[in-house]
C-alpha cells in the first residue's frame, strides 16, 4: 500500500551517510543496482529527521554503472527484489553493545517502492522498524562521505568499505572468513577460498584503492585452513562518535582505567588471535590497581596497556586459572579466579572519573551515576573504614 501521504517527499541529498554499527554489520545481500538504490535512500536522511520520508530517486542516479539497454525492465526487476529484501540485524540492548550470541531480528528493508516511468523516478521509503538504526543517532554509529561511496561499483566493495570505515580510527580490522561471508550474504558460495579472494577480496581492494579506505590484507590460518582476514588501512581518526561508547565490557573496563581509545585496537587483535582471553584483561586491571593503591604504580593506564601488549603477567594469570580448575573441574574453558579482593578508594575512582570526562570517553553523567553504572552494577559495594576513608570493594 502506498504511504507517501503520511510524510513529505524528500529529494535533498546529504554529503554524509550515517548508520548504526549494528546495521553496518547486519546480514543481507544486495546486487550492485540495489546497493546504489540503498545508498541513494540513505543519502536522503537528514541528521535531524525524526521519521522516514518518501524519497524520490532519479533513475539516472541508479543506472550510472549499468550497461543495460532496457532501463524499464532493469528498474522493474530491481524494485521487485529490493522491496522484498530483509536484514538479519542484532537487536539493540540498553548498553548498545554487541554480545557473542545476541538476539536478532529479521526486518523488512522497505515500507514500499514505486516506479514512476513517465517522471523517471523511483519512490521508496524505509521500513519504520529501521528507525533506531538510521535516525537521531547519537552513539555507536559510523559516518562515511557520500562522494567516497559513489566511487565504488560493486555491492561487496560497498559493504567492505563500511565494515572498514567502522574501524577507521584503528587502522585494522580482523574478521573471520565465515563472518564476512555471512555479512555479505555469500556464505553458500565460494567453497574454494581462492575464488572468494579473487572475486570479492581482491576486487574490493582494487575499488577501495580509489577511496579514503584503501587497504591491504593478511590472511591468517589454522593449520592449512584460512580462517581470518586482517584488513590494514591508514587510520583516519574520524570513525568514532564524539562520545565513543564501548561495545564490550572489557572495552568499558579499559576505558574507565584510562586506556586511550586508539590503544584498544591492538588489544582486540590479541584477543581475536587467541594470545589471551578476556579474563586476562580483568586480571591485569585488578593487579595494576592494587599496585597503584600500594604506591608502586603511578600511571595506571600505561601500566595496564604494557601488561596487556607485552603479556608479562600471563604466567601469573594462567597459574590462577589452573588453581581455579583444580578447585572446580569443568568441561568448558576455565573462568579466571581472582583470589585477592579488589579495592579502590572513592577518591581514586573520582579522579579516574574526572579524567574520563575530560577526555570525553564516557557519557555525560554525574559521578554518582557513573559509580552506579560502572562499579555498583559490577558487584562492588561502598564501605567506610575506621579512618573514615570511603572504599569501593568487590569480594
């Protein structure tokens, strides 16, 4: 049913394309012409829009790279498929972070689409269920210049550009081959990696070479099987929002400890390559904070980062894990057991809070709100000792 009576028609094209990162990592498949139509619709969204508008897209805008002699037949075929496309997208939770096994939704892409042959335009409108991923975005989003995206010719190059753009501040993104195939909608294709490499990776590399996200890549193996692709590109420093929101608990912990956003990339790479698990991160943070409380460490963030990238506390952590296994054997991976109580003075926490506020690495919140969100929710309790010193303590 046509819905353009609900909202005004929008023809304004905006120079920035903004999407929530969950949409960039959604699972869906579009061909080249559909990708251009998708991009055209995205470019009609304004940063202040509160609802989707009906967009008029000139057919010539969609046919820029088409060699078809029959525009009418191509547009009809494109709209038939495009209007039926769905996205498999991770559902947002209260923290806007990704989980290992997130809930997900299957969402229709469009509310409707119509071809006005005599006017030479396509009218279409996004499905309202996509509003949280495209409208009024304030955090966890990625921006891209429309002029850069228009340089691309293939749908896979367009998707890979945005996947890398999400990590533009880091200069690196490591992706499992299976995950990349799933995001691109080609998990049932390219059984031989050489075909996937030639038709998708190398073609995308060639196309992105003309953009601000030119990349190289390194293939990572387990035995003889290629399992991961490490994309390398020049950091731009513009991919993160002004107030970056961590996607995982370990990132939030490190940011609160004073680790710079740009330093998270190397730690993420070590995690993805199996050098250690997340338990080691929490072990290092607790250890360094105890050393700082004892006056043995002055720069907490620097000490934590060095311990992670150099791994000199790994043996201590592994001994801790082995003790945990001996006490309570399990079939699955052992969980780290921190036998020492974690304690922090409220003054230290307040100093950390002020530093994070100055660096704009945490949301705009009061100190009390920060304590509740970060510490109390993690199981800490507030106590005052005999000397009147206030502590946050986690048994």
